């Protein structure tokens, strides 16, 4: 949730996109599975602050017209997904999560909850299926 980290990440994206010409950079997230016990993030409040800081830094550099923040990039943590939809609607433009289903989960439609909550006009990325 560090301002310095958010500023560094935004400056890196600015450099890559504008100075180096990598216009293919259209999405970013703050890190892989921030809800994991291995993550420095650890809880949703810290994650939300980090996203808000990154959004503010990207806004200052004028990056939001070209790059969208994706998140929460969680591993089957539906409560974080709900909180992101409820609390970070302005900052997160694409919903991103990981799901490692077994056959029973696919047949039971376990992912329908998340898909039905995603906002109109928001992309839903399901990774690592």
C-alpha cells in the first residue's frame, strides 16, 4: 500500500508505454494473488489502499486513458471479489481472478456468482482455469 511503490509502478508503465512505445500495455494489476498467505498484501484493506494509490499515480501521469487496472487477481476468494466490486468500482476497470476448478465445480456452476456480479461494461478475466 506504499505510495512510493505505486509511484514507481506508474512511472514504469509511463516509461514503457510512452518512451519505449509499448502501446500493447493496456492492463495492469498490483500483483499475483494478493490474498495468498505468501503475499505482502495479506488483507483486503491493504490491497484496496494499494489499488487506490496506484490509480491516483496513474491519473497524475495521464495513464488512465490508455491503461486499465485489473483486479483483484485472487485465487478463488469470492469475498475479495465481492469487496472489489463494492469498494473499488471506480479504480478497477477489469475483474480478474484465478479459478482452478475440478469437474464437480464446473458442473455445479460455481463461477456464476462472480459473473453475475460483474458491472456492465467491465471485462471479466478468468485466469489459470
